[in-house]
C-alpha cells in the first residue's frame, strides 16, 4: 500500500510547522470531539496534545490541493525537514534511471575522525510521501542521524506521481542502488556492505528492492523498514477491502486515515488506470506480500506504529520473511501514529533514531575509533 503517508504526511503535516497564530487556525476542540473513543486512549499524550493544539486546527490534509503543495513546498514541510545541502560532508549527485531520466541523490559521509577514512558501509534511504510527496529535505534529519552509525547514507529523490507513472519510483531506486555500487571508489564505500530502507512508501520501494537485489545476486546487509505498506491498498475502493484488522480499526486515525490514503491513491494508483498499470509491472510490485519467492532474502528490521492502519500488513510481511528463513527483528512503537518519526517532540522519535543507528552498526560491523 502505500503511503501511505499520513494524515499529516511526509512532506506536509498539513501546515503543522506554522504556529496557530500564523495559520489563522480554527478554535481548538476537545480530544473527544476529534478522535474516536477506541483510538484516543491508545495515543501518546504528547502526540494527542500536538494533534489537538496544532494539526486539528488546520484544514484536513486530504482537502489541500496538490497544486498548492507543489507551489508552496515550504508551507507544508514536516517538523523535521531541513535543507542539508550545505552541511559538512554532504553532496548531491545525478543518477540516470532506466528510461534516461535524471534523479538526484544526496550523499552523507560520516566523520572520518570518528570512523576513519573509509571505505565505509553504505545505506540507501527512500523517503515516505505516498509516492506523491517528499524531497531531499523531508528526511534529511533522519539521514544525518543515520550517518552517526559510521555509514555513508544515500537519500534517493525518486520521481513522484502523478507527474510520473507509478513504478518509475522503483526503477529510480534500483538505478540508484546500482550507481552507488558502481561509484564505490569515488564515494569511498564498500560495495559489499550495503543496506536499504525507508519510511512508508519508501519502505514499500525498499521491500521490492530487497527481492530484486536477491534475484540479481546483490548482497544486502539489512533491509530497514519503517511503517511499511505491503499491499496494494492505494488501489482499494473501500477500506474494508483490506484483510488486516489495523486497517479497519484505524481507518479514522488522526494520521493516515482512509481519506488520506484515497488522496494518495488518486494520484498514484487511480482506479481507471489500474488495468494499464498492472500491465506495466509485476503484480508483487503493487502488493509485495504476494511475492512468490521468499528464500535468500537479507536480514530485516521492521518498525511499526501502534496506531497505524498499516501496522498489521507490515508485520505480516515480516512473518512471511520469517517463514521463508529470513532473520527478522520487529519493533512496534506504542502510542505512535504513522509518521511519528517526523515529530521531534515525541520520545519515541529519539528512540527511533537510536534504534536505526544501533541496527546499522550491527549489520555493517561498524566500530568507532578508539
């Protein structure tokens, strides 16, 4: 599914970076009027306060025209977004995709005083955004954090829908993975120590790459999946089309409700275009949980959020990996909505960053200099 991004989303959190005074908000309503009774007690109090005081006083994210988001990207950025283009040891590169289109990747190198001169392990990051939103600022903070593991982080700015047909995002990510391996000397990376990962839609892309890399004989150290969609939920006509309980339980969740999923589906997997799309790509690209070969896949760390419609399908994907013989670690962040890793005031956000650094160090065998 995809992105499956949020009711507050990857690139936007619906103007939540603006203060209420700046945004001319609606008056605050009590939580019991905003969030259903079966959901409210599950939410972390810090998030609940933020939702009531900031997010709920803005227009619902699914009502904001995409044209407005495209024209005013800074207005809709998430709280962790940062322009890292001028940071130390950060550089942009151009990668050619399979059809000749150029995409930009941003490469983050670790501190050589702490981790030596290289070659370094490398981690490929694919941002969230429902295949519609996101850019090189969206998860820059996450990339800066992950390079503290002593790895080079490559943030892939794949093409989005509706400007580009769905599926090109996967071709872009595959091209970036191969470019990184081919440019190993220039980038000072070890091409035999590669990991991949992403948030939401970016996790969906990473899942597909995990299988493609296995088929191509490319070894991966880890697939780091955050709130991953594992079905073609963006093409559902009704939320009850999902076989997973969390999709039903949280279809009115404060983040990534069904209306937001429909918003992303309208641009990435529109119903009238699905027959045409399904002729272009393998079925399991749309719904990775329907993949037919589950052997020989790399170690995987799956991180889900408790109050997330995608929770159960992400964990179900992990169990398919386990059944196929893959070593899988699971972590469910309690009290958290879909895009909690974009909310710096949540304690689970700090935990999320630490968990990524620890997982990458273990997977790549990284040690700091004494």
